[in-house]
C-alpha cells in the first residue's frame, strides 16, 4: 500500500513540479508523457511480485478460485 501512495505522490510531483524526489537532471529533456510511462513501468515492476500471492490468498480465503467476489477482482494487478 505504501508503494501505491508513493507512486501517486511521484505522479503528482512530476506533473506539478516536473521532478520526482529532487531536481531534474540537467540536460534531460524527456517529454512528460514519456516520464509518466516510465513511472508506470517502474511501479508495475515493483508491485508485480506481490500480486500473485495476494490474489491466491484472497481466493482461498473466500471459498476457492471461482468464488464470485474473487472473480470480480480477478484481473491482473
């Protein structure tokens, strides 16, 4: 959950100030859309290892892999 909130803060910081965790590197002229995509890829790479065990434990807790409440949220993380 902390990773998600940090990711939201990073996007907010990037859009409003143009940097994440400090000043932007000098001479770096990346467009905003490219920096946002890079942030999304980094977040997905960091959050992916927690995705499968979390989904599996939720599935077993609510009655198996085909239970209705789990199937509603059964998309990829």
